[in-house]
C-alpha cells in the first residue's frame, strides 16, 4: 500500500508542475506523427513544465506501436497517448482538452514540425499577458519537392495557410485567425464557451474543415482578442500528393462546403452567398495582375469554393 501511495503522490507532484499541455490529434499517419514528435522532443522548455498528449483518432496503422517506441526512447519527457473512438478532428481535440492537466493548452497537427522555442514562447506569452485567452503563431509552408510554379499566395492559403505578421507580439490582423495547427489557449476560456464544434472538422481523409474558424469567430464575438506570437513557429509540410489537380479540386469544394455549414450554424447563409459573388469580382481583378497559369489556378479555387458553398455536398 505504501508503494501505491508513493506512486500516486509522485504522479500528483508531476501534474502540479506541468504548466502547458501540447495536444496532437492523429489518424493513420504514424511516420508523420513521429516526425512531428521529434521536433517536440527538442523543446527548450524544461521537460517537467510541459506534457504532450497524442490523441489517436481510431488509427488502424502502427501509430500505437510507433508512439510506444518513441516514448521509450525519451523517458525524460511527459508523453501520453489516448484513443478517441468518435471519428473527427474536433472530437480528438475536445478529448485532448478534457484529458490535459495544465492551465495552458497548445495544439499542433501531425503533419508539422515546430521550432525549439515553440512551447516556451506560448508559456511566456500567457504568463506576461494575464488577460490573454487565445493566441496563434507563425506558419511556414514547407514543400519537400519545391513550391509549384502555378501557386500564387492566394491559392496557397487554403493549402498551407502560411502566416507571418511581423516580429512583434500583436493582435491578429482583422480578417485573419490562427491556423488549427498552431494555436494556444488559456484553459479557462473553455469554461465560458464550447470548444470545437463536432459537426465541423475533418474526419479521416475527408476535407471538411471550418472548426477552428468557427471557434475563433465565437471567441471574437465574446469580446476576446486573438494574439499573434511570432516566436511560436510551425512548419506545415505539404507533400506532393496535396498538390495534384484532383486533391486541389476536392479541397476547394470542401472549403466551400465548410463555409456553407458555418453560414447555416450562424444564420448568415444569404450574406455568405453575396460575399462569394463579390469575391468573384476581386478574383477576376487579381487575375489581371498575375501570369495566366497562376490566374487559372486561382479561378479553379474560386470555382470550387462556389460549388461547395452554393451546391453543398
């Protein structure tokens, strides 16, 4: 009995020391997950101050085995894996929120890697900004086989969502919100608002999204400021399979479907359609400033979004 009590006391002591939890949802991407975890293992923040919680969203590959091996190789880190049987990234993220033990929560995805000061940057930000509830960091698109010549900055946004708003901490620019793969929260915010809407967000290889935008919209409506933390850097790895015409067509349509779903949730379906018509005007004007090839892909993007928004699934 003394041994069991000692174990419980030690675990309680470790939990009390943890200030920040990193949540990584994953589904059937064991090798990508380990690549992401290798960057997590190089964090400059002292290991006893943070934990990493991987949420296995019904993986059927070797995710569990690969994670167990990685954890054995890094006994100095507080690493855990839990399984969420309800499919969907929103369910996985919400499960991570429930399971974590710290005041601050950060999120990345399993197809990314982060800089060594990622966790330290968020922890120092929240500690120095006691009223701040939500933040996001810098996102850099990484193309292992090179950035395609047809890609303009406008077309790149739904694919990689890069963002860089300077070198100083500041509120996010109007109209922009953090990417789902680089965001952090003070846990207390989820006592006031619901977390991720499980009717939105990707399920398996489906591309329906919008759960982050929905959450950030609700945060802004509640009066919160979303802060940009430039030293929390994430690289979003874009493999060649995500640069094919077929994937791009599917992605564009699902962006539109996601916008349609959010418009229905927030009772602004008519407004969203009017805005889409105005965006077509802006798109055609932008095409006059770009090469024919880049213009073609921008029009493909707009057309796909419009199909999803007006026609749905």
